């Protein structure tokens, strides 16, 4: 199976670029490059090759290896399913795919049990995974059941015609009713496990709108023009309003006793190539976020916030 991606940036390492727009891990991409399965301008390249804007990158996916990931009968919330894809509402605390330290109990383990077919593009560790969200972020994900659908969805996330909307509870009281953060994001210069606003980072644009103010905290509706790693968490922390409960970017401040960042991908939209129509899905606010709002004194209908956004 062959997939072509048009580079929308220049001078970025190809493994970093493809990791952002395909959902594949950098190790997987580097392995495919070394084996000749990824080319740029029809030429074989090295993993440290730097792309040029407009360049055609071709990915040939070899036959999948035997699955080392075990199916597990873990309850997951599949809110939509058809022959080509399914949409899952991932709970806070669930890792999307196996990795060192999280070899079981992941969304992939559950998908292998509950879903009959999954695409092979993500390799044996990430079957069906088109895009990801952090372990402690809740919300919607679309899962591909075959390589054709996977490629079509990956292209939509790469050109941002597909996307998500988020609800975030952040620390502090934002003065404005709405705003845009347009600041580049790259690897943190001192901590490679973190991201940061950096001069030489990739373009990142976050739009936010205030839904409700609680004095010590603010509830936001957030949309993204780009999909950088930890984008919302990094941007909000940079403007001194980190996502509540974020153990990485909020300097440990957690006055509400949250178990993770109060960030929920409540809406997801994309063009479904199987049924050939645009689709949009929304899910209610999760219990952990509703509990936090009630601790702040909110007594109304939490789901009304999504409609306000």
C-alpha cells in the first residue's frame, strides 16, 4: 500500500514531520526509511533528511508483522462504527498504544478485542491509530479499519480539514473573552520529554473562547489550526494559564485535586470516505471535569457549555 504526502514545511527533519502528520512513531518512520519504504522526490533518503516545501514524500507500507500486542477485553466507548472506521471516546488515564512501561491496558489492546479489522499503517503497535491524544486527556478519536481509510483520514488531519474541539479548565482568570495564541512549538531545550514555545519551533495556532469564569479558574472552548504535540497545554502554560491538573506544565499547582489535565476533546469532524459524507461527533463532558466544575460552585447543566462553544 502506497501513500503520498506533500511537505508543507521546509528544513524540518523528515522523521519529525511524518510523526506529526501520520501518527507513526519516529522509530517506526526511521525503520521504514532505512529499509527504503519512505522516499522523498522518488529518492532514497536518510532519517535525518530535511524536507523541502512542496516535496512529494512517498510511504510504502510493507506487509504487517505478526501482532505482538494482545487483545484485551477492556470496556471502551465506541460511539460510531461502520465497515471502514469507528469513533471512540477515550477516557482520561488510558494510553492510546503500547509503549515501554505501558505494554497492556491500552486503547489498542481493547481495539484488538472489540474491533474485527484494523489498518496496518501504524505498524504492529499502533493498528488503526490515525491520531492520538495524551494519556490524561479524554475525548474522541477516529480509528481506521483498513489502509485506504487510514490514508484518507491521515491526509485530512495533515491539511487540517479534519479536527477536534476541546473543553479546557485553566488556572486563573483570563481578562479577554476570546483570543488566539500564534507561537511556534518545539522540543524543550533542556527536557526532551517536554514541548515548549521556541524560536525555531513549528508554527502552532490555538484559538480560545471563554465559556465561564470562576475567579480562580476559567473554562474555555478551544480549536486548533495546527496539531502540535501538547499544543494546548504548552500554549496555555506560556500565557500563564496552564490547564488545571497538568502535572507537566503547571508547576505542580492542582488546587482542585485533579488526577490529570482538565482537557477534553468533546467534538470531532472529518469526511468519512466509507459513506462519503462529512461527519461530526460530540460527547458529553466527562465526570472528572464535571466534578471539578461543581467544586468551583457551578450548579447548572455542564453539557450546555459545549453548545455555547
